[in-house]
C-alpha cells in the first residue's frame, strides 16, 4: 500500500527473527525494484517507541510511519498529506466509525480521544474515545524528541506515549479516514 501511495524508500525496523525477515525483505526489494533498508533494534522486546527511535539518525524530514501488520487503502496516505501541519509533529489517520467496523478487535485496538481534530489522549485502555488509531502516521522528527523525553523519564516509551506527549502540547492532529479501508 505504501508503494501504491507513492512512497519510494522504506526503512524497516527489524527485531525478532531478524535474519529470516531481512532475507525476505531483500528479495522483496529486488523483485519490486524498491529501496528497502534495515534498521535493527537490539531492544525489540521493549516498547514500539524504541523501534521508532532507531530511525532518528536517518529521518530528518517529514516521514510516513506505518505498522507493518496493518492493511489499508493507499488513499489514506494521500489524505494524511493534506493534513494541516503548522506546529504539528504527528498527523495520525484515525477511524471515527467506532460503531460500524466489523473487523476491529475493540479490546486490542488503540483508541484516540479528540478535541475537535487535536489528539488529547491515546491508548488501548481508554474508556472514553472518539476514534481508532489506524497505525498510519505522517510525522516530523519532533516525534523522536517526544519519545526521547518519555524514555528519559521512564526508561521506555511506546509510540502512544510519544503521541500522548505531543498531544498534551497540541502538536498531534487526527485526520479522519471516513469510509476508507484499513485493518489491523
């Protein structure tokens, strides 16, 4: 889906079963004629924010961050690129159709609470929420600063922790995908 949306270069953070995964990804890159580079996370058993931080040395401009186990309509990335980004470090594609998605595991999905289009909280355990997190983000390198700040205080940081940190500072915006398809 990322390629169909026009993305041309991919950095994949590996961890568990690195060798098998990387062998597959190298072949995939050759077959599709797309540049795929590996960023290995030795601390892969930690929170997913640690994996995101592995990209801090190579990503200095806005970038798309995707969860590798999510399927989605490539149009979502085009929609995210239209998200107003002045003073914003994360635009998260969210699904506001919380009553009509059959393929969602409500107990496991990450939920998002909003103030209009600004993210005020995010997490799997939210009791009150307005949307689901699709796992599709448009980010600035400011996300890395948020993750480092959280990790400095706690020793670990999830991606949701970083987005929550940015949300408290009004630097995280939601972009509703409407009826576009996605699945975790």
